[in-house]
C-alpha cells in the first residue's frame, strides 16, 4: 500500500509538470473503455445491411442487417417486395451450437453472408474459411467435406492427402474415367474391368484426377501428368496444446520462394482410338501454374491459362482437339509483373474464336476483345485513366459486359467502386450506381434486377433494388441508421488527400481523433499500415468495426485514439486499384511500402493541423503490415519512432511462395535481401514490439524468430510477445484479443505519450 501511494503521488506530480498543450496520461478506466469500445458500440446501428445474395431462381434475395442486440437475416420477394426472416435464427443457432460444441446466440450467428442451396431447403456459409451447410427442415449443421485436395499455395500438391478420384462419367454416359495406379483408365458404367489409356504414369510422374476433363462430344479426355515439386513442410511446436501437458509438433505443407514446384504436362487422349498426345510445352515453359483445362463448347479445342514463373508472362493456350497442336490465343507480357489476381478471360459463345481479356498493357486495367485464333486485339472495350475492378457477367447474346470499376468519376474518391454495362465495341456505356459512395451490387440470375448496397465512411449503408435495363430505382430496401452510435460518441473518420512523392499523385487516407479531441493540444500520431501490393486498404465503406483492436477498421483505430493519439491510415504507392505505374513501385521493392508518400502525407497533414505532432509518430500493422512496420523503423527511423508489428513476413524468402514471387520475382535475387528485416535488423532505431502467434499457418512464425535472432546479434533492444496456440490473426480477431490489445496500447502510451500505463500485475487476481 505504501509503494502504491508513493507511485500515485509521483504520477500526480509528473502530470502537474506536463504543459497544458500536451495530452494527459490515460488511466486504467481509459484503457478499459478503449479495449471494450467495440463491444459497447457494435450493436448500436440499425438497418445497416450487407450485400444481398439471390436465390437461384431469382425470386428472392437475402442479406444480413443490424438490429437491436445483433444481426438479423432477412429475405425479400423480388416482385412483391414482401420481407420475411430468411430462416429461423433461433433454431439454426441451436443446430450450429450443437455442431460447434459452443453456445451461439441467435442474433450473433458467426457468419455475415450465406447462400440458399438445394432448392432453398438448406443454406451454405463459411466460418473461419470452413464451409458449413445447415438443412432448414431440421436445422442440422455440418462441415462440408473438402472434395479437392489442398495444393499448398497453388503450386505444390500435398501427396499425403488422397486425391478426389471418383469416376467421371462422359457426357454421353457411355464411359467412366479415373486414375488407377497413377495412370488414366476408362470403363463402361456398371462394370469393373478397365481399359488403360496411359501406361507412363508413376509416383514421380502421375496423372492427376483433379484435372481430368471430358470433351463435350465424349470422344476425348485432357488430363495433366504431374512431376511433384519439393514438398517443403514447416514445423511448429505447440507449447501448450489443449488437453495435454506435453508439447506437440505440427507440420504444414508450405512451399517458399525458390522451391522446386509441381510441373504439369497436359496430355490429350482419344478414347476410342486409345491414342495419347503429349501437348508440346514450348508455348508454356517453366509454368508457375496452369489453370484447370476447359473444353470449348463445340469440342474442337480445349484451353487453359498459363502463368510463367516470375509472373512476367501470362497466356491463354488453346489446343486443337484433333491434332493436339497448341497455339497462344492470347499473350500478356509485362516488364514488371502480370497482376495474377486480376486476370480475366472469357470465351465468347464458349468457342474461343473471340475472347474478352483483361489487360494492363496501356497502364490501366481494361477489357479488350481479342481474336482467339491470332491473338490480335479486335477492339478495346473499355478505355480511360481508370481501372476495371471486376467483371460481373459477359452476355454473349447481347454482346455486353457488366463490370465494376474505380476512378471513372473525377470528382469522387478514385477508390470508390461503381458498376457499369458496356457493349463489346466499347459503345453505350451505362452507369448503374449513381450515388457518390462505394458500391457492392448483386445481380439477379437473369440480370434484370440488382441490389445496390452502398456507403461511405460517413454514410451508413443504403440498400436499394434497381431495374437493370435503365438503372431505375424500384425500392429502397434498407437505410442504415447510426444515430445511437453517434450519440455514444462515434465520429466518422476524416478523409484527407495530399500529394505523394512525385508531387502529382493524390494519396488518400483517413484520420481518427480522440473522443475528447482538443485542437489546442498536440497529439502523437499512430499510423495503421498495410501496404501489400495486391489491394488497397484505407476503409471506403461504412461498417467501422471489422477486426478488433489493432485491426484495419475504424473502431480499432478509435480505441487507440481515445487514449490520446491521432490515428491514421494511408494508401501509398505500391498498392493496387490505381494505375499500373502506381502499383509497380512495389516491384522488387517491398521495403518501399509507399513510405515516401506516407511521410509526405503526414507532413501535409501537420502543416494544416497544429495538433498533429509529427515529431512523435508510431506505426503498427499485421502480416505484410507487420513487415512494413519493421521496415519503417529500419529504413525511416528518423520519422517513425515506435512500432508494433504483428505476424510479419519479415524475410520474404521465409514466406509463402505465391505472394512473394508475385512481387519480387523469380529466381530469388538481391531484392529479397534488400527487403529483409533479418538482413537489415542492424538498422533498428526506435522502440519495437513484435507480436506473433505460435501456430501461425499463414506466415511461418520462424520469420519472427529469425528477426529476433538478428536483433539480438546486433545488440538491439526490443519487446516480444509470443502467444501460445495463436494463429495469424491472434490479437486481432482470434486468441486473447483484449490482452494483446492492452499490450499494444500500453506500448504506445509509454513510448509515444511518455506516460506510464496501468500496472496490471498489481490488480488482485484469482487462480484460473
């Protein structure tokens, strides 16, 4: 008690010495309020809806929306507009509770979207990336079986998991094909005797049943013969596994950059003639990946997509069914990278004579109509200094494309997604989503209607039903109401735009201020960073909750701001959804993370706002954001003073092959070392807290361990929190969220505010 009293008097004296322009130290009550902010605020909105999902027959659509106490799933008759519960949530919660072994509240079902299946007699949804199915008659819920083997990260098969090898019947019903003893065989349905079509398959060069595809005329089969790559397994020790005292060893297939990967060789078989044709691979050398083969509608050819290792070339390969001769229907070359996640290809009329193709060849992602026989561009479909984000539907009969795009409206935020329809010849562009907001449109199966769900960070979600022919409003379905949330203290983030490193490009970000913000005071700044080249990350829609503390949504930032900070999030160069030149900054340059743009943005904000103290800037992020957080302290320690890095891929040679070879290329070269937090650990300045889940299956946790080893060898001080059993999202959406949050918050309070954080060890506790 004496020590506690002395500490309290010392703190009081210290606070008396703090200038009135500075923020006072947050007490235990402030920490408790911040950590519990999401739980206090999440259920205060009404009628905020999620994107709609249509029934297969187009008669109804359904969505989740906020109601008092949680979330309700609602269904709407598309013709009468009558609303009804999408299903009985009380009964479904009971069935799901039984399946999960834990209690699920009816208004807190652990999924946000679902689809009706089996003619509307069941629903399907995902929980933590696992598929679930619940039958509505008896509300029985079960995990869906995985019919396809996991292929590591897309390029190495896990041979310890049996392949799905059920016989595939030919379209005419006369044959069944499958793989036996690594070779392709066929048989007549109802019989056991098989006819081998191949004899050259072996364990080291096997026919993969998952790639087997019959031609529409039942005359031919295409299948890939596979030479397995290096099956690298990451090993992790579970120090405190549930239900046992001793640790356990976990193993995971996990190919890394530079590893030998599976090599797929397409082989064509004439079933009646028992003729095998190995497709000449000259047009698709050193593949990173081949897509599943797809037969053209007339059976005259079969096609597959090819990405060359290193991601600098992509092709559509078409194979003549009669001769087995391939040709490159489309070739896409890039000086940097072909953006693998944005590839799109569509065979018009299912024949391949014409192909709708997405390309960044002019510096922006656009659609082209290509002659599938020559590879020549027949005409551009879209054009302009803006990007096609998604293709929703290609209507071959009407020769129209329905798509989403960003940046077409110069007066708006260039990241807002809008929807359009356009003819193949590039004429008759029809905007479908007029509101100045970020849109998510869901179209009926026959494309005659669509539900437009739109919002901004300062505009609660509005959901409307529109007619597709002329975009006319049919009815407003929901209109979000956040009056209770605002009454509780929520304020939407401020949108701020400043010029980037080149003095030309607009850099967009958001600013979150404390609930008791006083412009006469000065506040340290914390940046929430995620700079992965595969997307953009600053929030554009309304829903502010997302992940818990430390996450990428507004409430995670508000929780920290309320402790005496201004918290911001910025999309710098190197991220996606702008021009290719904007994104190309990341090519072989992941350490850049857009920092020159970010720092310019911070300085512009400080020039406008005297309360914005850029002499005290912290940063935090997870995964690629964790890597960027460490890089901020390594390469920009003159600006960033404090960092909290979660689950970072600190050395890209240690991380998954797919993500890293996309941006740093192949073979592994000096660019990997240049971005490495291990090789550059000696550069550390400032204060660093590393947080990692012991069982991270997304980023090898040994990446964190190797940074720790390098920091120790460089004689650097830092803090480390390893969460036993923790996954990649530990502290953000899984694991001991509140504990990890207060560790992060306390770290910033001590090292940016220069104030003590509560001594939680002094609190009375009971044994668990």
